C-alpha cells in the first residue's frame, strides 16, 4: 500500500494563518454593540408607538380627526426630513449622530412632562420630534455598517442585524402592550426613555475602524448635496432599478396593509390574539431568513434572492384573500406570515448590502435616504389611495388591489440588470470572472 506524499512542514501554519486572517463576525465587538443599540432603540420606539394612541384615545378623549393628526405627525418626518437627514449622515460622524439622536429622544418624554398639562398639541409635537430624531438616526445607522467591518462581512452583518431588529420589533410591540396594561400609557413613555438611553450607551461602544477619510474641501450647500445623491441613484444602472423597485413595492404594500389588521379583526373575527399570532409570524421567520440569506446569496446570487423575496409578498398575501373565520385559516395565515418573513429578511438584507457595496463611501447616507424618501412618499400616497379604493370596492377589494399590484415590482426587477448579478460586488470570495461579468453586462463599475 502506497503512502501519501509528505505534507510540507509549513502547510499547517499556512492554513492556520489563513483561517486566523479570515474576517468573521464572531466576536466582532463593534457589530454586537451596533446590533444591540439598534434593537434596543427600536423596541423602545415601538413601546411609544403603542402608548401614544392609547393616551390620545383613552386619556385625552381625542376625536377621530385628532387621532389622524397624531398618525400624520408620526409619519410626516419620514417624507419631510429624509433628504436633509442624508446630508447630515454623510457630513457628520455617524457614531456621534447615533448617540446624540438617542440621547435627544430619551429627553423628549421628560420635556413633555415639564410642559405641565399633557394635551394633544404636546403629544403631536412629541410624536413629530421622535419621528424626526428617528429619521436622522436611521440616516447614520444604516450607512455606518460598511464602516464597521470588511466588505465581505457586510451582507451577513445586514442579515443578522435585520433579523435582530425583527425580533426586537415583535418584542417591543408585546412589551408595549403589556406595559400599557400594567403601568398605564403615560408611564410607559418613561420606559421608552430608558430604552433610548441603553441604545445610546451601546452606540458609544462602536468603533468605526473602516470609515473612509475624505480630504477637506469646500462644503457644498444642502440642495447641491441632496442633488448629488439623487443624481447618483438615477444614473447608476444598478442603484436606479433597486430604488425604483423599493418605492413601487412600498406603494403596493401600503395599499395591501392599510386594512390588514382591520380585516383580520372585523371580517375574519380573529380578535387581538389572532392578530398577534399572525404578526408574531414575522418574529419566527426572520431569524430563519438571516440563517439562509448569506448561503443563498453565495449559491444563487443576490439577483435571484431579491427576485424571490419580492415575489414572496403577493404569493404569501393570497391566503388572506381566501381566508374565512376559523382556526384552520388562522394557522395558514400565521404560516404565510412566517414564510414571507424568511424571504423578506433575506431579500431586504441583500438589497441593503448591494446598495452599500455599489455606493461610494461619501454618498452612503445620501443614497440610502434618497431611497427612504421615495419609499416614505410612496407609503403616504398609498394610504390615500387605499381609502379611495376601499370607498369604491370595499375593504376586500382594496386588499386585492394591493396584492395584485405587488406583482409589478417583481416584473420591474426581472427586466433590470440586478437580476443578472451572480455575486455580491465588493466581496473577495468569488472568482474574478464571476464578479466582473454581471457588472459588465449592466455597464456599471463598482465604486
């Protein structure tokens, strides 16, 4: 029996050195601090999202018009401030911006108490201010991820972060509901402040070792800076379809979800428990999505992951149109919610990572917030459109319209160069020919 040739003495050391030098998220302290900071702040914001309407309706006897005004105060900053926030996110230290906005948000509620009598104008002002601080915070928080780690870690980092945020979102909603019952809505706002303080402390532990250093130069005006970010999106052959697909999807999804909870509670008579179970499916599916996202991107490419993720929305929305009262259909809706969460988490993290990898470092916030501005505007428009459609064809008709329109973003993505991407730009794990070919087809170059 022949013996294998002797292994070079240095081979083991070479393998060990290679493994040791390979970047990994395991033990990555800055990423763990980032993820905990964002998840904690998100949970706190959802506590206030539960408490504010309860205070308005139960303690201040708000009229329907006042409740609508409060809802608008929460949503308006996303549309009004997204573009100015992107300039701040690119000009300022993203870490300091995250810490500062969390500290300011923590001070909002004590400031309301200092105002004396809690009234609807005070509540509206608090809601708008919290929304504005959240928008400014997100401009920095999303764009900071590439500054924390090597480019090849960004896709997995975004996937893991978004899964944690989904779980924190579900936990925040449940904690807010329980706290309102036990402590009262007004006291819950103080709990919200505690969450923001924890988020600020965690954000202060972040180290942005991969932040790009830009040479000092003459500062441009805000309008010029906003135009620069929008122009980059519009002329980039990969960024443009990504952003337009997200905006159109937001419009269609906004119509489909406007009456989602209302339909479950009234037409299907599932009650609060049923609604909570269906919404809780997101918290179950999102961690699974994070586990498969990186593997799917490496195996089939980011284009295919995005296509499947967007297609999951109308497919998983179909059971709602067919559902009837009863436990069997409730189980089906919970399962559909979980499956959609798997696909959505994988697609959303892939979309964010792809956009970040294609974007120059000095435009990260502006490109992200251009997308956020278009998405926020589409959602506001969808709310108005949903009311008009429901008035004409009823609530079920509005759901059908929204779910049908969700097929259009799939078609838009199918005919875009994004679909042909086989690897994530900026990674170093793929052969060179695989990385260059999809980008050459689209006429784009990686920045």
